[in-house]
C-alpha cells in the first residue's frame, strides 16, 4: 500500500519525548501515517529503552510505544544540536514535548517560543500538573498521579489499597494529547489557525475519576474498595466455582435480575424480596446477596456456570491471566495480531483498536537509538563531513 493512503500522510511530528505519555500519543499519530521524528539523547536515548529487557533484549514499554518512528539523537545543550532541532521545527506540523518541569522554557522550546516564528506549528505540552499553578514545578510519575487523584484509594480490597496494574495516568494523558493534536490539525486545516495543545497527567486522570467524584461529592462518602466487586452495582463481581476457577458476571437491569433468580439461582421469589427489590437495595444488602450467589456458584464447575449464564442472557466471563489474554480466541479470529520489527528480531503486536475501513494499519519497525540521524541530517543539508564531526563530538 502506498504511504500516501494513510490519513496523516504528509504530517510531520517532531517529538522531544520520553517515558510513556508523549510516546503513546505520537505512536498513535504514526499509526495513522504521520512522520514522527523522535528526538533522543545521544548514547542511551529515551530512558524507557531501559525499563526492562524482556523483548529480545528491548524494553516492553519501548517496543509497545515506539513503532513506525524515526530516531534522531541530539544534544540540545550544544548550540549545534539546538540549531538542528529548530531546523526540524521549521518544517514540522506538530511539536510534542514532555520534558521535566521548566526544562522546555530553559531551552527556549516552550509553546510561546517555538510558535513565535512558526505560527502554523502546533505545539503539544504534556506535563504532570500543568504549566501553571502551585504544582507546575513538581515531577509527576504515573503512580504519584494515581495517588493524587484518589484512584489508589478506590483500587484494592477493604484491607488495603493497590496500584492499577497499567500506567493509567500516562495512558490517559497520551490519549488526550493524541485527540487534542488531531483536533488542532483539523482546526488548522479548516480555519488556518494553529492552537497549542496542553495536557497534564493529573487533569487527564481527573477526568476519568468523574463518576466517583460525583458519587463522593453528592453522596457524602466515596465508593468502597471491594476487590472485583462493583461499588454501586450488585451482584457484579467474581465468585469461585467448584473447580476453583473464578467466574465474573454482572446484573445490569431488573430483567436480568429476575432471570438470574428464576433460572440460575432457582429462587424466583428473591426477585420480590424487599432486600433485593431494586439496584440500591441489592447494594445495601450486598453481603447477604453474595452469600446466596456464592453458594450456588460453588455447586458447579466454571464451564457449566458460564454456559448457564450465557443461556439466560447474563454477561459473564472467566478471569484470564495475561497469558490467556494473549491466546484469546477473539484476537485470533479477528486477525488482531501483526508483525513488527525491533532491532534484531520480529515480534507480534496488536493492531490499533480503531479500524478505518479500507486502510490497513501502519506497523513499521521500532527504531534503534539514533538509527535515522544520518538520513535526517542529510535532509537538513548537513554534509557527510559535518555529520561525522557532530558524531565525533557527541552532538548527535
């Protein structure tokens, strides 16, 4: 397929990025065909390259976040490196950075500075707590933001809190940066105006905390920690079957509740029991309800239970570990796996979740550190001798 068929073909993104949030945003732009030039430190590059070595010697984070990009190494503290970056920005559509607090301004790379001579450039700043306000100078990592937004207080069991098992604050920020950049590109195309984009990890995850925020402000107490149980719906959670495996199911409405009582629990009268008559009643009497459900579930094997629940139209599932997820029949049957090259190997990667009819996903290689430095510098007019000198002096 010609690269010109990709929706963002012709869009150039320069990204001074590290870790998760910004690379996740720009990888999604690359998935759509944008040219993403990833600017890294000479030598080691993005520190996320060293988070682990599990994927043929490469970091699982880096492989996930950086396919279809070009890697350019630059020492931005050297005037020559700084000049090269500005040459790149002169031909770019989007500039993304998630440097430490204050670092972009010190380098003259904050939104106001980079757009002063490039009014058509769309800068995107990803920070921890915003570029203004009392916490603008604080570093923010994913778990810190999970704690500050109250997410950790909702996650876990009555006995203790737990970190969400993925980098949810980084992912949230990356998603909003991605959608913000797309919106800014659309606005520029339709009005001619380029609007800077700013996203913070804290405010991105704060948006995802909307339901518990409303519940707490208006209910006077926050939703309880209940493990796999749902804080505001019952029954909704996992129960242990006779074979020791856990099954999860959810009752979403009164029709399902009546069917569960009559056809699964064998107790049709429970549907009229005052303790369980409404969703709120069932939550208020969760312990009594769970005891009834658990007693029924442990009398049958997990496969039989799932078959029965499917038959009566109750949403249900077994509880997979990650290995089972990788072998999920839906992923296999829908052809969701594709091959991606990493330096020295080829790995399987999931296709982007948003399918565009008639447009195959772009799944180009994950770059080695500085792999494209020479080619990019040649595009900018540097000679082989100049590039060799820059390499020898550690500028690239």
